[in-house]
C-alpha cells in the first residue's frame, strides 16, 4: 500500500485552502517539488500533526508572495496527515503519529506510514537537499523556539535564524528532523498555538529567509546569541491514571495554569497538581537511555505532586487528549554553548 503522492506543481486551490479542506485537493500525503534559481532544494514538512496548521498558512503566504516569480531556491514540500487535518485532530485513532515513524524510529513494527517516510527521505537524498524545516504548533503556552538533533554549527545557525531559544533533543525517535539530519542541516520549529497570526508570520519569514540563503554558516555562534537547552526526560501519565485539569474526582488533577510553567526554571517544591489517595505513580519519566527516572524529578507530599529538583518544562498543556496521545511535557536543562561538540 503506497500512501505517497508526488507532484511537480501546485494543485489548483492549494494556496487558499484551509487545512480541513486539503482532502478535496490532494488524495493523501503529498510531496511537491517546485523549481528555483538554486537547484538544491529546501525541504519543508507541514501537517505531520493534523491540527497544527501554521505550517500550511506559512507556506501559502510565502508562495503567494512569489506568485509569478521564480523561487530563490527549489522547494520540496511534504504535506503530511491530510485525513487528520480534515478531522481537526493530531492523528486519527487508527493512525500512528506521523512524527514518530520516520527512519530511525525504535518501533519493531512497520507499516505503510513507515514506508512512506522512507520513500520521502530516499527521494530527497537522490535529489539533493540544502536544509530541512519541520513546522509545528503546540497546545500550551510556549515561546516560539527551534529544535535540533545535532550540536553542529550549521544546525545551530539554522535554528538561530528562527529563534534564540534552541532545544537539543535525541528522543523521541522516529522524528522528521532526526531522519533528515543525516542528509542536511535540519530543524524543527515550534510556532505556538495553531491559528496564531504571529506564529504564521514567524514561520513564513523563516522559510523565506532559508530560501534566500546561499550557504549555511559553519563558524561558531557567539555564546550570547543563543539560549541552548537539552531535553533530559520525557514525562507521561500512565494509562491507568485518570487525568484532569479541574476535576477533583481524577487520580491526577493538574494545576489550572499548568501551561504557564513552560520554559520557566522551576524550583524544587513547585506544585504541578494534586494526587488522589491510593494513586502511587501519577507520572512516569524516562531519560534518553530509556531509564525510568520519575523519582529523580517528582515527589508526592500531602496529596500534592511536587518537583523534587530544579528543572525547566516545555510543552505542558491543559489539553488532556494531547497528553494522552503524546506526553505531559519534556524536562530540559541549560547547555553552555561552549560545550557543543558536533554531536
């Protein structure tokens, strides 16, 4: 079963379509190649999560601006989960996460989505690719920031072109940026909540700037030019634990303003929520080596869920469906830029 469609033109109606209507224009996930003055393509992926429409809006803005003109550089655009976009959700219940099935994923099973992502990477490897941008939104209150999977100066320069806040991560596996990091400088950009004008404009400016680059700098960034963080843990709520924001009957009741804690350096003893009697392990956390480390970061005291040590969370959200499908948050620590070594 081949899910991938490949085109060398923009279909009629694409530039003005809403994410929920793309299924009327495209038969499914689609890779579109557009020519430009410089032949080595900028690769951009959008809608890997169907409810994150900033990437679509940003690409539409850029291509409308260049309507009737040659692009500064070839552009290869991958439009991902069109069926989920139709429903306005991250993914359908019968689908895998489109940003966990790229080459390098640690799942033992395979399927048509895995094969599709292998095809995309193989195609772009053969065609030659200049740089890769994966555009996302998140549901909580987060600043706009960039993520990289390599502590390489070209990757950091690409990330800094979007934001001075840069997050280095090696888990989860199977993400788009990790797969493309083997081909070219690759970044993921997080553009705040879906539908926001500032996120769309920021992403559009970034894509246009990348299209105009003749080369990506390789010299070291100055330490004052970037705030660099490393994810040290992914935190999840066990399926057996009932979860809410505000419902006193749940095993774990998160703070009402839980998403206000994102990108804040929390002191030990910060309250994240309340735990019902008899609920022993409301959170599970794993480090990059898949060691379970929740006791290192969290504790219960008098029915409260507290941080055990100083940490900085990202991607906390009040949306419990997103927490179930993905995670509660990631925990980060600062990295001095001088410690980067091209990992």
